[in-house]
């Protein structure tokens, strides 16, 4: 592997510096660096970040390769600046055994575009009735540390308590999809003024908030770690803020789409805006941005949820829930958080690399951009402006809510342990 010299990049948005990569590691960071025979990347005006880490990605393989595969999903991740993703368990078969998580992990190794860390199911078949093989999945080659029934809520309090107790043995974390099922039967969108005017079944904020309140109390009671997936309401923010003030081991994520989009878009009846949890109100969006800025919400996670066109190109009620997000996540964060002054680029590195890697206990990622560290890096052109064109996506699916919308920023290069996976905005 040849040496790479990144010249004049703003490391974490700071003063321009050169970064020299030798093999899989960063050899030096400074000014006026040189290296004979090195591949030079001119990075004036660009931001150099540690490779992004996604705690919440749906790669769909095994079972739904018509919407995404580990290969296409990791290509999309690399284009978006990610060097590691956590693959959710709601596959077919469900990733609830050591065999399935090892299959996903090995597919990630073979893809070579980013590291894939499987997430194990909390319960057998995501059915919420019996704990899955948590210990066996952790002890497998995949080394699972994060467990989630995402797509479904672990609504049985006893099952949730047992899962929280079990993962303590190996410093694992239970990531909860907070949705009280009885309060959301038949729900199609956020419960509020818009749902009343459109006559669509409402998904009330309290259905999320009540589960989060219960689970932070359970985590505190048993002394374990709980992570809240795709937090979406102002009330949820306040519960997490309160739990953290008590010193409890609670973390939370927010999706890019919940930082930007609101339920007003559902007036179009375009199923591309149908997602779970649903798009909320402008007041919720404001609260989420502020909570991400002050650290109440720990990180941004994409909840990348690819669907084939037939699952979205239909009437609203029949459409699947979810949006693709890997290739647009950083641009949305730049627009909503950086360009608004709520976060600087060092803050983006913290929320999209350092913290998600720490929550997932993922070694080699979320590390500082300094000598001796793994060369997992992302180079961003923040001055770029362009309309989103899903036809050019690396993902197999096209269900983006941003089609035709102008977003800022573009990942020009991504390096995974010193090997370029994206060069000049294109897959290497």
C-alpha cells in the first residue's frame, strides 16, 4: 500500500494541515510534510474528519436483497463518508443466532468498502417473547455488542429487564425502538394537527416517550446500558436529559431526516415521507437540533432503510416505512447543524464518529486524526452545493426524501485503513 499525502486539509475544521498516511495508519500530521512517491491529494478548503460511524443501518441481507445487499449498502456508506456501519437484525432470517450475525460480518469483510458490525436481535424472531442467544452472538466471530429488535419495540418490561441484565456481562448495550404498540395500532403519521386534517391514523409522541421513560428507569435499576434509537420528540429529549442528569448510562441517537423534515410534508401524500418513527412537528425538529448541539442526544444515526420501488410507489396506506440515508446524512447535518452555527466540524466528528463508535464499543473507529491512529478518514468539500439525484446512488434503492433538493457538502474521499474507497466523489 503506497503512501498518501493529504495536503492542506482543515483537520476537524481547524487550521490547514498535511496528513501523511503510510499503510493502514496515519504516520504524521503537520505542515510542510512531504513523502517521496506518495499519492498527493490536494485538500485546500476541505474538511478532514475521522471516518463516520453509523449505529443504525439496514443492509437487508440476508433475505431482502431486492432492496439492498451488504455490498451495495457498504458502497453507499463509503460514498457518504462512513468507514463503519452497524447492521440491524431485522433480516430474513432474523439475526438472532451466532450463525446469522457471522454471515453478515463475513459479507462485510468481503465487501471491503467499510466495516460491518452486526447488531443482534434481543428476542427470538423479533417476536418479543424469548431472549435470543445474546451470549453466543457476542462470543461469535462477529463479537456483537449492540442488540436491538429495531422495527419492533421490546414492549414487555420483564423481557427488557432481562436483556439489560444479560448484556452487563460483556459491556453490551440494548438499543430500543421506542414505540408502545397499543398506542400506535394503525398509525400512519405523527398524531397532531396535520393527521387530523388529513384523516390519517396518528402516531402519538407519548407512544415513544412512555417506553423511553420506562427503559431509562429499568437501565438505572439494573445498572446497565440502554441506547434510544431514532429519538424524535421534544418530550423524549427531556426524558433523556433528565436520565443523564441522574448519571444513568443512557445514550440516544437522532436521524438526519428528523433534524430537517416535518409532518407538513405528508400533505403531499408522497409515501417517500412515510417513516417510523414518523416525521414530527417544527417544534420537535428545533428541540432535536438543540439537544444534539448540547450533547443530550449523543449521535446522528441514519436509520438507512432501503425499499424497492414497488414498496414505495403506491398509495400511502400500503407503502413501507423508511428512507435511505447513508449518502445524504453528512450533507443534512451540515445544513441543519453546521451552517446554522449549532455545531462546528469538531462537533460533527464527535456526533458522527467518536460517540457512535464509543457506544458500539467499536475498536479502530472514532479515533483522533493523529499520528499512530488507524487511517479511517473522510474528506469533505463543504462549499459544494448540488441537487440530490437518486439515480446516481450507490444504494440499490432510491427512496430518498431529498430528491431534487439542494444540499450542501460532498464527500470527495474516504479511506478505510489507508485504502481509498472513494476518490473524487466516486467509488474506488
